[in-house]
């Protein structure tokens, strides 16, 4: 496993979920309701991103380093350890905001971990199930793009994907658009208006089972719960990248 | 026209999913076979005859996939089946091979222009793999030059990095060049003197999901010369094209002589046998390699192959199916045009590839193919198609009628086309 790619996944796929967490989860909404601050994560060989908290909302801004609280990591591995929950301390600038790090951010990180590490018992709660599935899907698609852009084999695979948009999601529900241009991949939440290829899950339950390895795309095809259409070669290559996500996030 | 329903196929597929990985794995399955949407396609066949197969729901299809190539004379050809059944009564998989081993090898040598000997296995991949071993043994070199995107089977070395189960080391001895650019081969030879064992290629470019491209004038002659000048073995993977372009081999068809040529699919009209043919110069290397399988010398497929090749010669099958393919595809282009679409045909007529022009997502083409399949004309979306000799003029006419109705349905699905 390439630690730089893993760090990119942790920053641009896992950590970015805090934005959606604060929208989907009432507890998280409450945690940030009075926050007005920003925190940036700066990781060598990986890049930077900033979480901005304002007006009861959180936005994740990739490639932005300016923030009230700046966190610097000594290496990709240093950052990976933080996301993996190991005790590690980043170098921070702005001592006045350290309270945010120890309080609000820690609470959000715990909340994110709660939703991304489900138990069968927790999944019986429909609201929990929905948030878990949506965040898992976002993590998978955003992580897949990082693999396509950074992992040695992932880059070879991504270079074979034709330019254009791939629409992934559920009709009238979860939607992620993958954009490929010259082998560079990016993801955004929202529906593609002009996709070249479509990967559709019938419902959130099937998406959950597929993303968690409880069913297969083949079974979904047979049961009419998984649909692909459009430029199949794009989906073929994308599937290879999706398969690699679990190796990075196990 | 009546539309097919697939109640039993669907039930069987669900049953299969419980005990068979992917339900139906590989190219006959709905995933690899790009059955889009799956509800338009049959999953399981019941029987086949001539140019048709019937699925388990009783729907009849004019089959333009021909089992992905093996059906060249027509399913259940009476002469081929009679020869196979007669041999089955005498013996099939026996401790000693039957005399038919020699007779089939003699048939191949008499038929394929480059062949001085023939070696038999089961699948195309078996003999392509063997060809690379022969080339490495002959040259004492380890590198292979392949053409980007070409399919040579499922052995790890001919798959692509990033595919499940394939690691970097599996493909580390491969170089890849673009089709129709012999200069890239020339450069590789210069950069890696004494390292390249073989150049491996299909006779022309017929990848899935992209237009087929025929060899440019002089292309194969240039490749042959580079191989000759540098002691590189020229392997022609004729598994898919074999006997559909020319019974003497596709290398002969394009004006060269391969050192090793791989056959499968059409050589026994569906009976399971593949063949590697080689020149005298390659014989010693082939003899030195231990390469075998439990069923490779079974007699029934040999009997079928001998009968099939005899009949193919009598029929002049390659010319017949290319003529049928030309007639069919010209008509399909006309039908598309009359409905305001442009159908693009590429490749040799007996195994053509088709797609709609101005359809970058290919969704409209997929919709059209689905409507054809629902009406009993079996196309696949993104693989080349195949013609067999049993196809009649009536079948071709019926196909045009189905294609016409299917294009009209697609046009109704896309009102935006009428606004253009």
C-alpha cells in the first residue's frame, strides 16, 4: 500500500466527510452550531485542505491552506496515524484555537468514526443506516479518485478511462459524479447532466450491501438492483479502482 | 412484432447466482457480455440449430454471436455431428490417442498455408500460451511485444495490470505498442537488442468496445521483416479470425507467413479443440516443452474438426460468410440511414463491429441492440459479431425488419433527436 495515496484518501475522501456529516447528522449539527472558525490540514507530498465552520454549516475546501488554525504534519504517515486513531500530535499554529481542536474537532472525528465503523446493532436504526451508507458511498467514490490519481497501478487504470462524466447513484437519491479528463479523476456530489456512463443502484439498501461486500454487482444485475449503461469501458476501469479502495481502507 | 419475455431465464439466473460465481461467468455472462439492460437478454439456451438458438423461454434468436465464434457452419451441422457421434461410440478420452490425432494434424497441415505441424489443446488461450513458450524456448529470450488493447486469453501474462488477481510481475515481460505502427516495434527492438522472443498479435485490430481496424498496406510485411532481421518469432493469434477470413490462415490472407499460428473457435464448428500450427523451424522447441492436459487428445473433437474442415473447404466458407456479412451490414447501414441514424461498420464482414455514430455514451446503440434482442435478433453491444454459413437471405431480411422497428423505438425514446 502506498502511504501517500492512503494519506490523500484520508484527507480528500475520509476527512471531507465531515462536511456531509454536519448536514446529515443532528448531533454533529449541534456540535458546530456556534462555531465560526476554520482549520487546515497540511501534509507533505499530499496537499492541503481546509474545513470551514460558519453559520451552522461545514464546508470542505480542498487545496486551501489558509485557516485560523493550521495543522502541519511531518509526513503522510504522521497524518495517517491521526486518522487511524493513533495518538499523535500535529504541529499547530494559533494557540488560541487549540480548544477547537481538542473539543469540537475531536467530537466530530468521533462522530465520523461512529458512522463509518458500523455494527449490526447500529445498522438496525434506519437513520444510522442511511447516514452510514451515504458516507460510505462518498468515501468510496472520492477515495477511488485519489487512487486513480496517485496509486502506481491506479494511475495506469485511470489513464485508460475515456474523458467524460460517470454518474453513480440511486434514482432520486444519492448521486456522485466522477469526472475524468486525461486520466485525472475527480468526484463531486450531485447528478451528472450529461454522463457518458451510468452506474445505478436501485436503492440505498442495495448500495449498502454492495459497498460493504454483502452482495455482488452480479447478483444485483440478476435481481435488477444494479444497472450499468453507456460507455462500459469507463465502468470496467472504474470498477478496478473501486476494488482497490477496500485495500486502502480496511 | 412480438416482444420476448424471459421469465424462466430470470429464474434460472437467480438460481445460478447461488452456486456459480457471477451466475454465468466470463464472456457468456451478462456482465462481461454487456447485456444492457439485462432484462432484454436471454440468460440460458435450450437448443440450437443452424443460424438460430432457442432460449429456455422458447424464444428463437437469429444468432449473430455464433457462440462468440465457434459456430461457423451452423449449429448442429449434420455432417460434423455425425462424425463426432460415430467417434463417440468408438471412444473419446482414452489412454492412447486415436489415429484421428494424426488425421486431424494432417488436415490442419494441408489446410493452413504456414503449417508444417499441428499441436492440439482445448481453448484458444491454451495454444497462445504454448506459442509464447515455444518462442521463448526457441530464442532463449523472455520479452513479448503485444499490441495495446488486444485480447489473447485469460492467462495472467495477457491480462492487464489493475485487473483482479493480476500483479505487476505477471506482465513485467510485456512491451505494448500501438496497432499499425511498426516503427514502435522497430524502436523496441533497437532499445532491447536480444531480449524480445516474440511479436504476438491478432491478424487485425478487433478489440471489444472499439472500432475494428484492418492492417495498413504493408504493415504485416514490415512486422515480418523486423522479426526476420532480429530473430524474433512471429505469433499470429488467429483464434477469433481463423477460417473466417481465409481457410489458409489469416496470415496468408494478409500476405505473410507466421512462425506460429493459433486456432480455436471455428476449426471444429463448436467441438472443443484448439490448435497451434508451426513451421518446421519451430518444431524442435515445441517438442522440448512439457505441455498437456487431460482432454487435449480426446478423439471426438478431432473427428468433428476433420469433418468441419472438409465441409468448410467444400463450401468455400470464408467467402460465403464474408459475402453474407457484406450483404447484411450494407442493409443495416441503409436501415439506420432511413431512420436518421448513421451506423458505423468496421472490420471484416464475416466478423464485423458496429456502433452508432454521434453517440459518445453508446447509450442509443445499447437501446437499439436491446430492442433487436427483444425481437429475436441476437446482437451484443460492444463485441464484434459473427456470421455463420447457415444464415439465409430470409434471416437477413428479417434482421433488417427488426433493425428498422428497433430504430423507430429508439427514436421514440429520444424526442430530442426530432428537434435537431
